[in-house]
């Protein structure tokens, strides 16, 4: 065979399959969203694992470049908030590009070094690396292959056993079975790998059919998710906060004027543009604020009362309890603490509960070591770093216990699990409420990538998930991962939904990441075995070279 594709393959034996898989997997995600393609997209990488020897020059550098192209394309929206975030976009793509060559190298160590079957080795290593990516450098899971299947309700039910990792494991295992069945180096087509392929997919779908629950009988609360649409900018015009408040107040008035009037209104992250202030008696005037300590405390106590009264007036005008995303400044003896918060307010304006975001976004909400070296803050578009909250919270409303999270906290399953298990009370909360401001990304594919994560959190913990998102995509998701109602992209909307307790338990909530962690440990063992084999081969080569020199 001497076709153009064959000649191209022989000329670029690593680059062709590596880049083909990278482009195919990119197409599986938004904005193209050809999600069925994800089942075969990694085929090129698995063929490289199966091959006895990687061909071409510097194959692992080629794999790194392919990984870089994939992640650069997937996270393209990181360049939108500010010109300086281009550096973060490139840095994240460089960091994530390492995972592809590691996957191929470690999988090859298992397949060729230890003689393990491809359909077991590849999914274990893939899952172990997804677990590592979810935890290292504060963690992120966007781009996990299992997320592409968020519409396939039957398939994603296994997430309540082992998290989103389980869906990706099945996908890579099934494709590995198909690759292992193909003729290779003179061997014939094998049929035995079809058995585990059909068995895994069949078992996952059977579990999905059995595990889906009936719709809740009686709604306990009627919730209005308020989705405004004002893009967020670092250098926004001075009147932007006023426009934000006016838009969200108008949408909230529309919500309470409907026949199906809600009994709870939810605003997204930081959309209440007047910060709440807490001033301790022994507060010390922070640097940059005028006056001495005593006059500062008196002045800011008055400001705190004014800001608090404004919140009370808003809620009383709507005559409806609210969950509101707001900035909170706490002036203390040891300095100023700034929090990204959610407050639960009753219809009289009394604050019933408060949650301060615990898991912050690196370089998106804080700069490491900026407290010790303030000059570091000046190299970023962030005017200041915010502080992490200390504990989860529960907002109780009409017999339901709600677990709040903010922004990208719902991207990480272990963070949401910690909040559910760490909440006060005998039992975990009944539902999850995420407040997010995705207005930084101008209606891009980031909105859908974020929504995918919310779908999986609902399945993993068998609890409804409500998302109130500035510029979208707001949504109500049931415990099976079905999107019951969804807001538009970059448009205003009021979503009124009935919220009820699901009632089912979740093995993943109880046991956590035992499966993914185990895959990570096994992957580490395979990596060590591969390193050991490489060291031994190098020693043999050196010994042969020394022997030849002695013979001469």
C-alpha cells in the first residue's frame, strides 16, 4: 500500500496519530460538541501505546506538542478576561500538555514492560492521571473525557459509584478492547476483546437503567434563578455596578410578579454589587484607608450599616427570601479579610446564613505569596487577593437543607463532597446551589463546559443542583443528571423551578475517590517500574560500550 496517507504515516509515525487524536478529542467538546466522537478520539494515542516502538524523532516531545494543542484549543476562552490572562492560558496549556506523554509512557510500561493487557492498563492510567489533574495546583476537571457524555443519562449513572472518573474509565477501556482486537504484526483479528467491551458497556447501561429514580412527588420550594447578562471586565466603566443592580432588581421583580411566584430568589456570584462590611471593635485601619484606627472604625461602622440597610430594603421590596452572591469585607485586628460570599436572607432582610468561598481559583482570585510579597499582586490584573472561607454552610428553606458553592467549586467533586459531609446537621444537605459569574468569558464554550460539571455533581451525590449564572448557563438539574430547565447563553432570563428532596443515597458520597485514587496509586507503580526498566537498559548500554572499549 502506497497511498498518500500511508506515506504520511510512515514519515510521521508518532505525530500523525498523536495530533489526529488531539483534534478529534477537541471536536468532542464544545464549541463543536461532536460528543459521540469522544468514544474513538483517543484511538491514535492507544495505538501508540500498543506499538512495540515509538517511531520518528523525539516522540515524547511530539506527544507533548499534541497535548499542548488540545488544551490550548479547549481553554481558548481564558484569553478573554484581560490581555494578561493570555499568559495564564499558555501556562495552563503547557502544564496540561505533560499528561499526554505521561499517559503513553506509563501505559507502555504496563503493556510492554509487564505484559499487562491494554484494555486494563490504559483506562487505569488514564483515570489515575485525571485524578492527579483534579488535585494538583488547586485542581481542575474541565476537559475530562467522561464529561462529553453528559447527555447520555443511562451511561452517566455510574458516576454515583466512582464519580465522573468511572465514565471515562469505561470509554477508554471500551476503545482499548477495540484496538486490541485489531490485527497487529501479522496476527489476525481477535474476537475475545469484544467480550469485555460489550460486558463493560452493557453493565454500565444496565446500572444506569436500574439506578434512575422516579421524579420527586411533592416539591418543597419554588426557586427563581435570576440570570442577568452583563459581561464582567477588569476595567469596566464606573456605572457598571449600578447597571448590574438595576438589571437584577428588574429581573427579580419580574420573577415575583409571575403567577407561579417563587418563595426563594437566587442571584449569581457577586451580583449584589454593594459589599457587605463587618468591622470589629478592635479593627486596625488597613494600609490605604484614611484616618486613625478609632475614626476609621466609627466611619466604617456607619458605612456597614448603610450597606446592610440597602440589602434589607431590596429583600423587603421583593418580599421574598433570597440567596445572594456578594463581596464581604471583614476588618479585623490582624487586617482586612476579603471574601467571595453567599448570604441567605429572609423576607424581612435578616441574614440567616453566610458562606465564604473555600476553594479559590489560582491567579483568578488570589496570587500565591502576595500577602508576604505585595509586589507580586502588581504583576496581575487582580486589584487584590481574596481570602478563603473556613467552613461549609447550610441554608435551610421550607424544610430543605441547601448546600451553597461558588464559581468553580462545583468543577471539583471532592470539594463538593467535603462541603456536603462537612455541613452541620445529622444528614448531608438535600440540594446544591451554585452561584457563578461566567460573565468573564463572553458567552464562550466555557459556559457549557462549566454546565457539564454541574450535571455530574448532581449524579455523583444524587442531589438536585441549581445553578445561577451571570450571562448563563443557569440550570436546574435533577439527581439523575437531567437538565430540567436551562437558561440561554449571554441573555437575561428568569428560571422558576420546583425543588424537592431526591431521597436516594450515593455510594460516591460515602466512599469518595477510592477508585480513582487506587488507579493513581497503580499508575505510580507502573511509572516506577518503567523508570526502573529504563535505568536498567541504560546501564546495559553503558556496560556494552565499556566492554567494547576494553576489547579495543
